[in-house]
């Protein structure tokens, strides 16, 4: 390719990475179908052999367990839990545990596959896994959640291991949940802090892990904005979700000069055109458990938040919130997928045709698993890093991953998601081949 052509492609990608003709007619898919669709596009792009496609598309192991719990009122309730290990060619299986009424096998499978591609994009030595328990933790007491966590951990413990499979927090689970998991595992196998990451610091958790996913989103956005020609000084940002990822992203994004104008949670959203006082909103959430009615703000629905006229839209709650139904009304100049799979394949095609770049989940939210890797490494070495070191190493990993994805998108003339998947698929395929899987 001549220099002129290279420059033209780079410029095109800067505005909106070009790629295969967008097909907005692709029907909405289940989460695992959607991740498989993105995988198939990448497999085609890198010309992966049929045999390798067969191995990498499916999951290695899927465990479904019955989790009976005595509730506070004396009733026995029987929950269903899952641990899915997608691919372990590059290292131990790694991925969070989600407590949610929609956490079914298809969703957990999809999230496990995303972990395989995510750990490969940021080049940390893990495979991909995910776990979930179908339950409504918001209606459970702390005692019920603790009993559920301990029983679930016991049930899946024989597929876990420091060098086999290492869980972490995800939706509706947190450092306390990881402490219970570690304790349940350790009571059977001996003291094993490295069996989970995202633990409380007092139990061997890493400084900076709680903030890591949001911090990684901010680092990635900072790098991406320069290359995509988006000015962040005074940029208006809307964030859906104000849990671990959303609230940390909101609290840190001011470092880039952005103003957060709207945030939301499961109960609704709030907006302030001049910019929210994010720390005040955070304090309000600690008192009331919701962003709703924070002082000096107006209400906005979760649906309307996604369609606000902002520079940057950051879905940081659940999956499949931007679909064929609303993608056309998204007005943001840039979408950053802090949540996993917030944009369906058909919405992805629509955003692409509108020239809106999407920084894909497997890159944008990889800061969490990256610092989980640092935590695991610290536990194994029985040595603790200072927070500055954690954050500096995280920045290095995220910046490098962004540069790799952006340059692949530019050189191949494809969207950022396809570039990220292509890099990941090549890496995992190479490891699988070297290990003799295929
Ligand atoms: P969390 O449970 O801490 O927070 C979830 C937030 O989403 C809460 O504010 C909740 O009220 C809100 N929410 C739930 N249902 C909603 C709905 N229907 N509409 C609007 N808001 C809703 O979870 P989290 O850990 O912040 O995870 C958020 C997303 O980020 C998930 O997709 C998760 O898989 C992904 N993720 C998390 C991590 C991590 O380290 N925790 C890492 C990578 C990716």
C-alpha cells in the first residue's frame, strides 16, 4: 500500500473506521449468538481454519449447579448457578461472578467468551470464564447473600484453582462477596487468597482494584480521543449505570477535562446540563442507594439518557441496551462500552453507518481484569504493590492495547471492534495451536 493510500485510510478511520458494509438488518441475537457473530467476523477477517473456528467458538466446560439456601423466613429456596470456562489456551480461566435474575446459561456463556477475547486483547496470561447465579440480590438480606455465595463456591470449587480458574466480582457482587468466596474455598483447600481477585485489601486485595475498570475506561478514552480527533476539554458525557464501573468512571473522567451531565441506575437517571457534582451524587448514593433525586438535578429516564446530545456515551450497566430500536437516535459522537455487550450487532452496524466509533467492551473495560491479574500476581509472590505502581502499570497495558487496536483498525480499514477481535482471535489461536489443541 502506498503512503498516500495509508494516509487516506488512517484519516478515514480517524473519523469513523471503515469496514464491511454495515448490515442493520441483522436480527437481534442472544448474547452468545452476538459474541459468536463478532467472533465469526474476526475469524473470517484473519482467515482462521475451519477446525480452529470450531474449537474457539465453543466453550470448554459448562457447569450448572443447584444452590439450595435457607432464607431468613425459614423457606428453602433453590437457585441455579453457572460457571462456564470458555478457553484456557493462554492461561487459567478468569472471569467475574454475576448475581442477577437474567443470569442464564446463554448470558454466562457469552460473558465467558468475551473474557477470552478481552484477556488476549490486553495480553495478560489468562483464559476466559464467567459465573452467575440466577437470583435477585437486591431482595436478599446480607445473610442470605452470604449463604448463597458460600454454597455456590462449594458447588463449583472443584473446577476452580489458583492455576485453573480464578473468579472476580461482576454485577451485584463486590469485594465482600469475594471475601466469602475465598473463605469458603480456603476452608476446604487451605488458605488460598489467590483463588479470587477483587478481594478487600485487608485480605490480600490489590490497591486500585476497586477503581480499576473505571480507571481503565478513562485511560482508554484519553488515548482514543487523541487518535480519533475528539476533543475532551469540556466534553459532555452521559453514563448509564452507577455501580462499580459507572461510578468510578464518573469520578475519574474529570481528569480528562470532561463534564458528566447525566448518570443513571436501575431506579432511574439524573441530569444537570452544566455538569453534575459527581462526588455529591456518589455521597447521595451511599445514603439512599440510588442516584435518583440527588440535589440540584432533574430526572431523566434510562432510555432517554442513551439518546442525549452528548459527546461521549458510556453504557456501564447491563448488556443489550443499544439495539436496532434506539441506535439511530444515539446522538453521541463516541460510544465507550464500559459494560459488557451493551451494543447489539444490529445496533453496532447502525452506529457504524452513522460514523459513530464504538470502543469495544473487550478493550474499554479490560482494566478490571488487568488489575485482577496484578492482584493474583501479588498474591502468588506474597508481595504488595503501592497504588501508584498499580495505576502506572494499568495505564501502560491499556495504552498499548489501544495503540494495537487502533493501528490494526487503521491498517486493515476495519472498525475498532473487528480489529480488537482479530488481534484476540489470532493470539488465542496461536496459543491453542502451540499447545496442540488443533
Ligand atoms: P454493579 O452491580 O456494581 O453496578 C451495576 C449498575 O447498573 C448499578 O448502578 C445498577 O443500578 C445499574 N443497573 C442495573 N440494571 C439496570 C437497568 N436495567 N438500567 C439501568 N441501570 C441498571 O456492576 P458493575 O460491576 O459496575 O458492572 C457493570 C457492567 O460492567 C457489567 O456489564 C459488567 O459485566 C461490566 N464489567 C464489570 C467489571 C468489574 O470489574 N466490576 C469489569 C468489566 C466489565
